[in-house]
C-alpha cells in the first residue's frame, strides 16, 4: 500500500488556469461563517467528564497507550494552532473576515482547554497546563514537530512580519487550513470518534470531540473559500502547490503511529493504514478540486 506521501506528492501537480474550468461552487464567506459560529458556539468546561474517568481506568494499558498517542497529537496541536494564529487576524482584508478569524482563535483556545481538562481530570496528569502539554509532546514523532514547530511557526512568523502580503497569507492558510486542519485533524477525528463510539466509552470526550470537529469544518470552509478566491491568480495557485509539496512529507509522517515508519502497513484503533491514508488523501484532494487545483492520479 502506498503511503499518503506517495499518493499526493509524486509527479507534477497540475493547476487549472483556464478561467472557464475553475469551479463555480458557491462557498460560505466570512460573514456567513461568523453567523454560523454564533449558532454553534459551546462551552468546553460544561462538558461532563465524570464517567470518562472510570471508563479510562477500566481500559487495558495497551489500549490506553494507543489512544494517548492520537489524543496527544490533538492536545499539542490545539495549543500550537492557538498560539500561531494572530498574524492571520492581522492579515484580515475586511471587518467580516476579521470577526470570523477572531472566532477561530477562540475556538482553538477552547479546544486546547478541553484537552487540558481531559488530561487532568480523566488521565490524571498532575501539574499545570504547561506540564501536561510537555508530557503529551513526549508521545509525538519528529515529523510532527517538523510540521507544527517548523513549517507552521515559520509561516506564522513570516505573516506577522508582513500581514499585508497575500503570498504569505496563502502560505499560512495552505499549511493551517488545508494540511493541518483539513487533512490531519479531520482524519484523526473521524477514526478516533468511530473507535470511541464502537467501544461505548468516554461520553464526555466524545461530545466535545464532535463539537471540535464541527468547529474544524467551519475553519476549513473558510480556508477553502479564501484559497478559491486567490487561486484564480495562476501565480498564487502555484504557490499553494509549492507549499503543499513542501509540507506533505512531514504531514504524511504525522499519521504514522509509534513503532512504524512511513510506508509501513499498520493498524491503529482497528483501522488500517490504507483506510487512514485514503481518507486523508480524499479529504485534501476534494477541497483542492473546489479551490481549482488538481492533484495527480492516485498511485496504483
């Protein structure tokens, strides 16, 4: 089975530069997404985690360790995307976009708060938020840090230095909304949520996780809308492709659980590497099609 990297990076990425071939799908813009946020808002500290603690303690150690790898990726990731965001707010092109982007930063902070509660109240990790975060970072691999501490931080620092640059904004949104949220986060949420539902455990976390996924879909909708507008410029479309080619190798490695290497066959939480890679690839390629950027044919 080819890895996600094989499916998305090998060969040339084609751009649709003919205006008549660009997708005509009408997407929700920042104002509609802001109004949706008002209707869908929720409070992380109102989620009841009482039963989650007993459920967690009843699990076998091997299952807890396996689940912790995926949950640590979310805990650390939510902190990263919260702290590496202000530059995008500064780059807003009007007040409606600014309002929506501020809601996204609030969402990311709320997600991080949920995972902090989960690690404190359910997993019984002592210390402060930063201590629990540092413990979670120990579960993650080098590719994870290349993407979240490298590519994401670098793109954010560049945008902070020049928020008027549309090119740097395109770079950041490609990494943040397409790769991290649209591909990795939604893939992890899908398979972890299905596992929890099958096992009938962790009802509080399951409720929060579904609400987090709802938030992420709203965020990705914004990124898709923005890049659809900008990709009508062939140079900016090429910039999206270049940023994908640069970041997808690390992103592919983020999905690989401990004990395996990129390209290995594995099973995680009852799902095969093929299922996970194909879901992530499909999630990314469908959005790029809407934006107007095509990926090469899936490798055999």
